[in-house]
C-alpha cells in the first residue's frame, strides 16, 4: 500500500478551555489558541512523516516564519473547541498551513494562516522543501482567508520601547531558544491591565525574524498606528537585532 493512502489531508483535534488558560474575563487567552493550533499541526506532521523527530533525524527543525490570526468569537472557560489544520501550498523554502477553530455547533471562532520553513540545526539556514517533504503530500486549495496573503510588516518611526527584560529558563522550548508563542505573550504584555477591561484582541499578524536565547535582554516596543490598531517590535538590546514585528487590532 502506498504511503500516500495513510496521509490525512485535514487533521482535527478537540480541546477544552481550562481555568488556567483564561483571562480576567474568563475568555481563552490568544497564546493558548496558538498552542492549540501548533499541537494540532504537530499531530498532523506526525501523520505526514515530517514530525519534529523526523526532522531532527535529518538535522533540521521547523521554524514559524509568518502568522495571521483572526478571532471571530473568543472561546470561554469550559468551552470545547475543535481545531482543523491542513497544508495549502509550498514554495522553494516555505510551507503554508491554515487553521480553523470552531465550537461544537460548527460555528467558526478563529482562523489562521501560517508559513513555515525548516532550518539546518548547525548553520541555521533554511532548507529546500524538496529535501524533506513527501512528494505525494496532500495539499488543499481551500484557504482560511480567501484572497489574503501573509505580508511583510515594515518598521515604523516613533515606536516607544519599555525597559528591557531578560530571557529566563521558563521562556525556552525544547530547542533551547524562545518559542514563537512566547513572542506573542511578550507583545500582549506591552499593555497595562486596564487596557484589557473594555477591549479584546480581534486580529494579530506577526513576522518572526530572528531567534533569541537564555540571558538575552529584550526590548518591547509598541506604537498606535490607527484606531485600536498597534504595531509592535521585539528586539535584542545587545545588538539591536529585531526578533519580530507584529500588528494587532482590538475591538
């Protein structure tokens, strides 16, 4: 039997929103949703033969490059959500994967589109998709955001940076660098608690630009560039390297 017959074009998992995954309004926090998306994608890569373990055998690891998330309705404490994910396309160095989250009635609560690359563990350089993707991996043309593309977020002048903070052990993932969800937590933490009393995050788009490691000092910048819209930047203080840029929208 061909390996392609075992491939699942779409992968689905269900998750319960637990008490330690909610905010002051008993709503699920965005980083938790991102973790649900990634956990579902992890299961799918295992099915497709390109899991973390498979990639390490080839001296590679997955890196998230760009991500766009739109929140249609924030799940609440004790809700059950179903996450679906599927690969949509590939380019020379990038793989594209979309997501949907929905409640048990099938109503969409969130959508996401992402781009990924695989880097060599030693050189940290992107590797061609042909070197690790199965030739018969299923791709689905349906998109979570029809007609929309992941974009490059440009730098802006006038951004205000907070006092730097240091990367701690608890910020690291199994690759011993800071994982992408932690970047999102740092971006959201740029706001004071009062900001969240009447506002809810409706959309986040982020470009991941560089890795960061234990002990690095990080500066978090934020600038309002529209009504209830902000642009964000994280950078390493020692050399000014920009780690990521993001845009958030609130409603």
